C-alpha cells in the first residue's frame, strides 16, 4: 500500500501553474487533482511506472484495469485533454490494443501505457462509457445500493 492511499487528497490550487519539478494530474470527470515531485511516485506494478494508471492507483483514484495493467484490454482507455507533449509515444502493443477500443479518438491512450516523461500539468478524462465501477466493487458516489434480495441456489 502506498503512502498516498491512506490520506485524503490534498487540495490543489488549479489557478496556479504547477511548480518546477512537479507533476500535476487532473482526472476528469471526477475533477480529482494530485501533485507530486517528478520521479518520486512509488511503483507497485500498476501498468508502466509513471503511467496514468500508476498515478491513479497511488492516489486511490479509480481507473478500471481489468487486465491488471499489462496492455491486454482497453478498460483503462483515457482521453488526454492537456499535456500530451510530456507523455511517451505509444508503442506498437498499445496501438494494436487500441484498435479494439470503443470510440477511439486522436487523443486516446491506455492509462497503463501512457507514461509521464517530464514535470508539468496533465488532464485526462475517463470516458463515461468506460467507467466500470461495479466490476471493481467501487460504487458511483451518491448511487443507491442495489438490493438483489434473496438468491436461492
């Protein structure tokens, strides 16, 4: 468990540019932003080191990844809204996998493969159709609990 997971996200002043040497990532539509010094993020096997999936997992921000972050599915499909110049170029395995993704756009990337390569501000959006909260047992905030009643065997 990373040191970031047990604490609530610290507030990030989005009206001020990120400081030198700092990475700022904003996840939409939840509007959750995190900041950390470039190269300081602990890596625990969440996609590629310094990938958006790695950032999300370190800060307990939900980004589905049914394959475990090994580029074998498209459930961590993101749209890069800002900061694309600071992200790694996609490798062939990601491009091949993205051919199977729904609603692919020019700014589409897999969160497990898109690596932050330098400090700066990044904004990524998890497409509405790609948010699978039920699979991972993380309900949508404010959604009522489902009652399935008694299920007989």
